C-alpha cells in the first residue's frame, strides 16, 4: 500500500510537471489561442495573462482583472492593469490599480508608473510627491522625469522643493540636465546642494557647471562653485579672488591640471604637442612646423577687477625659435577685445630663460578675462619649428594698484 501510494504521488508529480511544461510550450507559440490554452493548463501563471492582454488589447482590462484576482500580491499585474485601463480611458480604475501596485511594491517602477500617470493627467498636486518618491529610489537615467517637472511648472524653486530629493545621485543628473538646457539660474541652488554633500563623485558635474557659467560670463557664480570645491579640498587649489592669491591658477604648472573651470584648458591643435616637465615644473610646447597659422594652445579664465592696472608676466625659454616667433598672449574680455591690445608677444631667439612683462588696464565693469597662449605666424616668416618651455605665468595688480 505504501509503495502504491508513493507511485501515485510520483505519477501525479510527473503529470503536473508535464502539464506545466506543455503550458510553457504553448505559451511560447505566442498566438492568442495557444496562450488561452496555456492558461487553462496553468491558471495561476501571471505572465500568461499579461501576454494574452497584449495579444487581445480589446479585452486587456478584463483579462488582467482576472489575473489580479488570482494573484493579488503581484504588483506587475496591477501595473499592466493600470496601463490597460488608462488606454481604455477608465482613469479611476487606472489610478486605483497603480496605487495598489505602489502599495504592494515600494520600489522604483510602481512609483515611476504612477508619477507618469499623474503627469499625463496634468494632476500636478498629485504628481509632485509621487515623482519625488520615485526619484528618491531611482536608478539609471531620470531626465524624462525632469522634463515632466518642467512641463508642469517653470518655477525652479517649486520643482527643486517639491520634486527633487536631496540625494547626490539625483542632484548630479539634475544639475547636468539644467546646464545642458541652459537653465543656469536654476542650476546654482542645485550645485549648492551638491557642494554641501562634499561628494567627490560630483566633481565633474560641478566643473561642467563652472565651465558653462564662465562661457556665459557669470564670473561671480563660477567663483562660488570653484571656491566651494576649494574650501572642501575637492580640488588641489586655494580659493580664488579677483586681485588676490595665485592668478592664473597653477601658473607654474606644478600640477597636472583639471582642464576645466578656472584651471588651464588645452586646445591641442594639430602639429603642436604639449608635455609637462617636473624638475623644475614647467610646460614644454613643441612645434612641428605643420601647425595652423593661427592657433590657441592653452587658456585660462581669470577673475579681474574693473578699471585697474595689471601686469602679466611670462617666464619662458625657447629652443630653435627665432625672434619673430609668433608666440603671443592675449586676454580676451567678455566682448572679445584683447585687453593687451596686441602687446602680448613672446619673442624668441634669446638664450636661457627670460621674463616678458606686459602691463594693461581693465575697462569699467570688467570682471572676467580669458588668458590665451597661442601662435600666429608672423607675416613674411615660415611656420616655426622648435619648442617653448613655460616656467611661470603670473597676473598681478600693478604696484601702485596694490597699495
């Protein structure tokens, strides 16, 4: 009797396994008739109902309601039911299904689906708390949610308060989104939040913000970001103030540099090669003779005070470059004028290191300049071949201005 009972149990298990396997095979065929037959064989399998709802969109709501009743704890079925009900125009049922899904599963997907529903219904008062909850547990790209926020409101403080959680992973993306959209005013409170977190993973996003502020001529805002990074030792430089401290930053090239914000930017034109030398620190710029006739090589934004006299000093040496070198410095104002008025030439030909000093005066309302070291072939000369070694670039107030 025991043996017979065991054989009966084994037989039942084999029959059930065969039944499930056959149902899976039918389901895999993908047509509505086969899926319906698979449901008859295994009525508790949620995936079958979801596929049948896709195969028969006209009956999707009824199919998914039955599936949800058989699987009351399956949040994915509630999500599918909410989407089907919304497509049908039954918005109360859609909302109820999505709310149930969010209650069953506190994860990202249900909150995301519910916030999307409220966005499409333009139900802002319900959208804000739900999208904030979704972003608080989000992963991956959430720019679409930021676009939804700005579609429902153009008020940056409202969006930041109501929708954006104080979470570095989200704040980085939001800052990047705002900068890319040109919303620099809205971006600055976000950069302030990121600075407060003092998170090194945010550095490139803050430097990118700083770059865009500088390109837009917003010296004060750019300095606030840069100095916030300096205060927290996130960058290897002290705070920067117009008319005080080291200017330009990393003027002796002792550090590799960030190639961003208030540090040196390298243009790398064809035929010109830049290398660092460490003992003593410096920068070697080599010219192949095949470089463009007019090329910027490196540049740096420098904060300036208006209506002041400055001195730009460049200590350098050359090898194989004649007196009419074509090497020159310019300091561009916001309007594109050269504050040095073409006087920033760096002659070649001399042996050993020399220091070239160029005095200039800033116009009224000047707060920012862009210091550029470049090459411009002199009329009647061949393109230069050889090298330039930069030891130090310094910008300081003229002595009488410093008192």
